[in-house]
């Protein structure tokens, strides 16, 4: 009797990019949960010089587990810049799938297998963990934050003519080849509007974008990094993207997204 080859562990070829800034209270727990959900994956912590010692915790995690990598940055430069840096590291490391998520437990690590499934099954090039599709939702938020978040997605969806319902969320899975093909050198967003801009660029190049429902929960520890400046930035960048497109300076449309 021949032995059947064992299936690769869940998450093989997947890199999870986890930007951190002052997440010492959360990092060890969320990191462990990510690797339980994706035992074959790689966790890349991108720390922006956290003064609370988050970077040191990440280094200890990496020393104890070869599936953990750390990218140290000298200063806080914005969420979008941290992601771009992490994407470059993951793609250089041969990532077939790149996941982006928050370190504050707002995104449930247990959902990771469902998030990457459409990419694994070749049904999508970008998967958005969506609060605003059927069966998705938000917990622990006040009415003002709900309005800002939902309103931001509706505004961007209308102005840019995009199909996904949740454009401001940061829980996503990318096909590595698609992410590598998205032009990132011109990305202007340094904050949460980065999420809108990257989905916009992927959509315009013909990537297959789908949504899977998630329940978003407010952070367990630490403080939110949302601010009025971030909201204003989002409005201005969305308008700027549309104006550039009207002037013929937007990203090229169509052509499809490359596959690995």
C-alpha cells in the first residue's frame, strides 16, 4: 500500500502583514492566533519604532518561531507606508498570497482560512473581509463611528464607481502576483484611505475582487488611531483619484490581473 502525500498545512505560501505601533498589549496573542489559523503561513510584523516595546516583543517571537519575521522601521510614517514596505518584503520572500490585517483584534484571526479561500480556489485576486456585505457587521461602535465608516465606503464607491461595499476596511487577502502588478510607487495615501486606493488600483487593472462577510469588533486594548485628519485625507484622496482619472492620468483600465 502506498502512502498518499499529506496535504500542505493551511496557509502554505501565505504571508500575513501585520503593521504595529504601540501594540505591546496585543501582539503576542494576535500573533499566536494567526499562526494557529494558518499553520503553514508566515507572519511579518512591520513595526514603526513603537516606543512601548512592540518591536522587541516581535523580535522575541521571531527568535522562538521561524514562521515569524520582523521589519523594523525607524519612525511612524502612516499605515499605508507600513503596508507597502511589508508587501515588498512578502513578495520578495515568494508569497503566493498576502494578507493584511490589524493587530488590535478588530479582525478575527479565525476567519483567515475563509478569507484566503477564494484566492486559493482561483475565484478571486483580491478578497475583502467585509462589514457591509450580507452577514457582515460591526460590534462595539458608537453611531458616529458607524456613520463615518459606512459613509466613507459609500462616498468612495459612488465617486470612483467601485463594486465592493466595504472600501475602508483593512482585512484583505491578495493574490501575490496581482499585488505585485498593482502600481504602488504612486500611492499617495498614508493613512486608512490607503485601503480605498489599493482596491481602486486593483479594480482598474481588472483584478477579480470579492467580499466575504466578517464581524468587526473594536480593539481589545490600546487606543484607536482614527482622527479628523485621517477622515479629511480620505475625502481629498478619493476626489483626487477621480479628478486624475477624468484628466486622463488615472491607472490603466482592463487587461486582467496576472496569476502566479
